[in-house]
């Protein structure tokens, strides 16, 4: 098969022929029809993920058709249209048995623990635990756009964030996951304050339902962005998300909250960059809640898919660019530059 592969961290990936994957006994081979390009792929290529051992094929947000099935798989057949969460679970550890597959103790992730989806085929292990059946009227690019970002945003806003109609929701950072959160919170009847430093991202946030858009670049000094959010929301957001993952946005998100507010951390905060200095005195005085959000279990997808097929949520509108495998090396290696906003989808053939 053709695949995008890199031989060393940071070295330019190339598109070349590699052996077709074989289905493991508990897994399937999926013919990739569409796959999203995500910042996590860039981090993996840079060597920021300890699971990756080059030569390696990145890619973890995909949709496709089951091409081959391992002998131990019961629920899936060739021809089934599927996607999978970016955290693939073992199905047997205490977290999995409690229904919390998104924090499985023995996770696998195509594109990280094994070769990923920037290829014509990809393997998903523990298929009976991890595959998600696609509704007939959901196309593959839209399903790939659910990816890690839209599904993660859904769990962050609806599950961990417990959003309610009429609440104020602040979203700090309007990249793929932040824009997804804006659309989901607005669809739930919340009033959304979107914060970013890129005017293009704020234009998209407005289009996806944000009531107030704040250009973070216009504020200077510690606490200024959070003060603007509190001002815009009449005393602070009920729910605030750090959808970027930086010390500044994390602290600003917590300081944006009103009393009894909920902060959900979605953007990754690698410990190598130190830990943010959180205002724990506010956490006590205001009885704030701080929660994390880490992907979404396969069994939680039907609720999300119902809202997508009903047209309430429109992840396809987040797709701003579609490219082939040959364009992935350039797109991946230039991802640390300023983003164009929205999502890039790769169609391998
Ligand atoms: Zn597990
Ligand atoms: Zn991703």
C-alpha cells in the first residue's frame, strides 16, 4: 500500500510503498477513505510521544470500510463503514469494565502505538470494543472530521462540562477542537464567548454560533482576557474550556468562571513545558470545579452521531481543506506555522 512514512523524528516524511497490514486476531484492517490531519500528528513526528518508534506512519482520525477481520472478532464484517475513537481501549482493565474506555489503562492508538491512517489501510485492535458503525447517510470525510477533536469537544462540553441551555460558555482557543466546542455549546442552547488571537478563527467561531468574540491580542497584562470574559457574561462563565493548552489559556479559563463554575481542560499541557500556576484560592473561594477531558469511548458515539445525522451538529463545516497523500508531508511539516483555521482532511486515493 501507499503510505506517508518518516524514518527519523523531524526528518521529512515521504510517500512510499510499504507492506499491507494484516488483521490481528482481535482486530480489523480498515480501508481508509478519509483521515484528518491533527496537531497531535505534528507532535508525534517531532518526537514528543514516547510510544512512537520510527519508521512510522502517523494519522489517527479516520473513517473507512472494514477490509479484513481477525478470527476472534465477532461484531464486524468486511464492508462495514466505521470510525474509531483516538483512544482505542483494551476492554478488560478496571477503567474499561466501568465503561470509561477513554481512560483505558492499556490504550492503543493508530498513528502512535502502531502505524496510522495516512495510508491506504490501517489496523484497529480490539475491534469489538473500539469500532463505531457509521450511519448510512454520514459521508467518510464528515465522519473523519469527528476525529479526536469533535468527539473530544463533545465529551468536554456535554459530558464533562454538563452544559445547560441558557448558560454562558467560554472557549479559549478556536482551533479545530475549540471551534467544535463552540458549535456544540451553541447547539445545546448555551451563549458562547469565543477567545482567540486569529481574526479568521473568530470569524469561524461567529459563524458556528458564538455570541461574543474576543480578540485575545487586544488585551495585555495578566488577567485582562479573563476580566473581559467576566464582563461579557455578567459575572463569569458557568463553563469554560481551555481548548488550546497553554499556561495562559488554562489560567484565563479558570479565572473566567463565576462562582460554582466548571473548567474543563481539553488542550494538552505537556509536563516538559512546566505546570501552569493555577489560582487555587479561587477554586476554594468560588467552589470551582476543574475537570479533564480525554477523547470519548466508542459506546458514547451514538448520541453524537444522532445529532450529526439530524443536522444539529455539522462537523463537515469545519473542513476547510481536502488533500491527497502526496500533499501530507508538506502539510504535516508546516503545521507549527499559523493555522488556516478549520480542519484539513486527507483522502488517500
Ligand atoms: Zn482498558
Ligand atoms: Zn487528533
